[in-house]
C-alpha cells in the first residue's frame, strides 16, 4: 500500500488508470462473492483518496464513486455499510476544483432506501438505517457547500430525504432530546437511528436559506398527513420545535406561514385534525413572534381570525344539526376545542411581541368584531372578544392613554352596552385587564366593605391619568350606568361592573374627578330605587355595590369626613338592612324596599366634600342615559359660554342701524333645562319639518311670478339697508373731499398766473410780441398739474367684501 501510494503521488497522471483497475478488480470480486478482496480494494481506494491531491483527482473520484455505487447495489449488508463509510470519508474532503458533471441521484435514493430498512435481524436493521442516515448527511454536506454542483434542495431530493429522517424519528419514544438542546457530538451518542436522524435534520434545516425553507417543510407536512401523525400530535409538535430551533431566526415566521397555509388546505378535514394543527401552531408560534416584523404580524393575526370566523360558522351549523338530531354533539365539542386552540395560538403569538404591536393587534381584532345581534354574529363576537381578552392578558399597561386609543375605547364601550350579558361580561374582563396596573384585580373581583383586609396597592394619580379621566371618565361612567340599567344583568355582570368601577377609582380618580364618581354612585342608588325594569333582587345587588364603592372612595382620595359617613352607613345597614351589603346573592329573602337612614344622603355627601374644600355642585346632576353626551356644549362649555355670549352680543354695537335683541327671559338652569328637554326638542323637530314641507310645497306649486316677487321683495330690503349705510358714511366723507379739492384748485390758479407773467415778460424782451409757444407751454403745464386721488371711503375700508372689483 505504501508503494502504491508513493507511485500515485509521484505520477498523479496515473491516478485515473489506477482507479479504473481497482474498480474492475472489485467488480469481479463482488460477482464471485470474494468479499475479503472487495474490502481490500475499497480500503486501497480510500487511502489513495485521502493521500492524493491534485487537478487529476476528479478522474479518480469518478472511479471511486462507481466503486461505492457497485458496493451499494450488492445485497450484502456488510458491503453496503462499507460503501457508506467510504462515501462519508469522501464527503468530508474539501476538493480544490468542483465537478460540474457529478450527480448524486443514485446515492440519495439508495441511502433513503437504507433508512427504511426492515431487515429481519434487528441489529443489522439498525446498522443499515444508521448507515443510510450517515450517507444522507454526507450527501447534504457535499452538495450544500458548493453551489456549482447538483441542487440538493430540489423537491425530487427533499421528498426522499425528509421522510426518511422523520420515519426513523417516529419509531421511537419522543422526544428523544429536548428540541432546544444542542445537537449531540461524538460517535458514542449516535448509535441509535432516531438520535442520528434528529441531528441530521437539525443540520439540514440549519443550512436552508430563505428560498429553500418551503422545500424542506412540504415533505414534512405531507409525511404527517400520509402517516396520520396529527392525532395525537406529540410527534408533530416535537418535529416542528426541532425545525423552529434549528432554522435561521430571521426565517422562522416562514414556518408559521407555511403551517397556516396547510391549515387552510385542511379546512374541510375533521375538527380533530384542525385542532391538532392549531395546537402545533400555538406551540411554535411564540418562537417566531420575536422575529416577526412589519406586515407579517398582522398577516398571521388576520389568518388566525379568518380561521376563527370559519370555525364559528361551522359551529353554528353543527349546533343546528345537533338540535335537529342530524349530527352528534361531539362535532360541536371538537369545533369548540379547535377555536380554543386558535385563541391560544393568538395569545402565544401576542405574548412575545412588543407592547405597541399588542395594542395594534387589539385594535385590529376589535375592527373585525361585528355589531349586529344575529345568532351567528353573536358567536363570532364572543370568539373575537375572547381573542382580544387573550391578547390583553399579555399586555402590561403603563399609560392608560396608550392602552386605550380613542377609536379602540369607543368600540369597546359600545360593546359593553350591548343587550347580551355574556358580551358585557367579556368586555368588562378586557377592561379589567387593561385598567389593572398595580395587580389589584384579584382582590376586587367580589364586592366588599372590608377594604382594610384587601391590602390594595394605591398610588397617587399622575397628571396624564388626570387628563385621561377628565377626557374619558364621563364615557366610562355613562356606559357603566347604562349597563346596570338592563334587566338581563346577572350576579356576574354586576360584579364585573363593580370591579371595573373600583379599578377606575384606584387607578384614575383624584380630587378633581371624585365628584363624578360619587355622582355615579348616587345615580346607581337612584336607579335601584326608581327603576321599574329591574327585579327586587337586582336592586338589592345594586345597593350592595353602592355601599362597597362608597367605602372604597375615601381610601383612594383622602376624605376623612366621607370615610366617617361611609362607616356610619355600613354600621346602620349591618344593624337594620344586612341584605343591602355584599356578598351578592341571586335571591334574597327580604322584600322590604329600603328607605331612610340605610340609604346614602346626597346632602351629607355634599357637606363631606365641602369640608374637604371640593366643589360638590356636580353631584346634584342626575346620571341618566337619556341626557346628552357629556362632551356636549352643556357640560364642557358652560364655563366659557357666558363670556362668549357677551362678546357676541357686544359685537352687534359695531354694526350701525342694527337693533340689539335681548332674550325675553332670564338665562337660568330651569330655562336651559326646558330648552333641552325631550318634549321641546321634539316640538322643534316637528316645527322644522312642517316649515320644510311648506317651503317644498310653495316652490313646487306656486307660479313663477309669485316666486320672483317674493325674491325681489327680499332683495329690495337688503338694497335699502345698504343704501342707508352708504349714504350715512358718504355724508361724512364728501365735505372733507370738496374742501381739499378747492384748496388744490386755488394753488394751481396761483401758479398758472405767476408762470404766465414770467413768460410774457421774456417774450416781450426777445420779439416784442406774443409767441404761440408760450401759450402752448402754459397748456402743457396745465396738463402736468393733476388733481390728487380721492381718499378711500370709510365704508369701503370697513366692508371690503362688498367692493371686490
């Protein structure tokens, strides 16, 4: 062997002939079953391959590969394993010059077939499978590193490589190793096919570029479909976690998109398969979320919401069929599990995104929520709000103005006033999640008057919080009041409304807004006393949350007198009306209508606020849903309305000839209330409608001459008024203009006389007679003297829009 190696190194041009001779010799020995001589020939070629380097090595490699192929074609397992070992050694050699004509189709096919070996001897079966996996690993290493050789990423090759690796991984207990653990090293760790197949798969996926990822994933999905490995889905989860942890991080979202597309393709499959695919998606989507940027985030969310919408329609059909006994209830149960898997996937995806993208996702989901009350839309509303709640639980609120964009808040509050109690409960839970910044939510789920035992975390409201509650507090309070008016409320919805109000009190209420909160509390008590829609049990529940909120307010805003009054009310109720205190009950034994000292007294609360130096005038204003919106001019502009009104009335004095018209009655609260009362508004609407109809009939039926006459009459009045204004202003300007004009003419005459005298004396000295040139000069001087321009009239400067030329 040493002599042969020395001869090959000294005469490299003989390498191709040496390789051809060894191949011919080994082929004869294989045919005659002389396996020992075959092994010697193969080892000789291996040593020559490792020892020789040069431009002629390519020709020797051709003979070497033909030898390996010949050994792989034999039926002897020993020779197949020997050929595989030689090919792996060859794959680890870095060649100086690439070979453009070399192809590896046979090796991919043969090694893949060895991976599926079912030899009767278990030991030989494992050895053959290990050899096949190592051979595929060698093919990948040899082809991936060089772009000029055959493309191993072609579907014809990937359809053989990936199923071969998955086949060896699935026939064992999984997970073999943790998906995010490092790949094992050392020959001793690769003695079983599943571990080696997993290592090879990690290496293959890690080498995949962006354009090759889908070529790797399609065979994986097809293998799982054909072998029915989605149900149960432990192996599918394990395989995709390996892919996600091995792939380049910037391409990880492509795996999610491919799996979503596969879910689209299985839209008609059974709910179990779709649930398993969605479950796999929820397990891996968090890995891709950190690398997802830009439109890919909303694309994934939109695709999940579309699947959820389709599932809701299928669920409605399944429930309808179950009612008519056309299908079993199991179908609807599986569909619900599928929806939960989608919602979990949505939540896991949002959990790993930055906060600003979570807000965008919540706004995007809210834009998809329908507003109709049909049965199918109610189911879709429920699913989308659950998705929104899932995303909201992953969001950590810092500034409420960022957590509640105006459009998002308006839609959310609109949903909270819907007729469906389940929807109202979901919306309140979303509000709880976003309002709770200091983790007090678990302590406020149930109404209580023992606030000391709750150990709440309360901090002073910031300036941004004060601005937020001033801007949106009325919307919150009005929505809460209107939701408590509904007769469909249950104990859960009333408790949720209490929790929302309590969180607002803790997080936002300050001395400036405490009056609004107390007004809401008094309005809830009035609702419990006067409402005809609510049952007696619901009224007792409202009285209980009124007591709980009254006790909570002094703990958030330091009001000593109000705290003393709240303690007095609680003590009175404990003694005389314990049914007006929490906890809430679905049914009450008492039927007594509360009255007297067990109720909150508005005068007492007003005096408590006055003792603290706060303005309590707003408490007397009722909190009714029929009133105008709090941002109307009645609420927000009353402070400046009197000044603006005086300015507007005073500006009339600058218009001459205009008579001031003062209101016939004094502007008081009662008169404004009468103006804004619903009866007055309705009468105005009726009068406007009647006037509109009369005007319409006039212009439709009256003759043309009559219409012209009416129009001319209006024009005459306007013209007369303008004439009066212009005459008055012109009378002041004309005398001044005439006096100035008279002075100018006198000065001009004086200059003309002086100039004519000078000209006549000069001409008399020269010619002794008058010259016509002198006369012409006097005329030219007349033309040079011009009258001054008339000053601009006063009315033209005061009313320029009337004099646009």
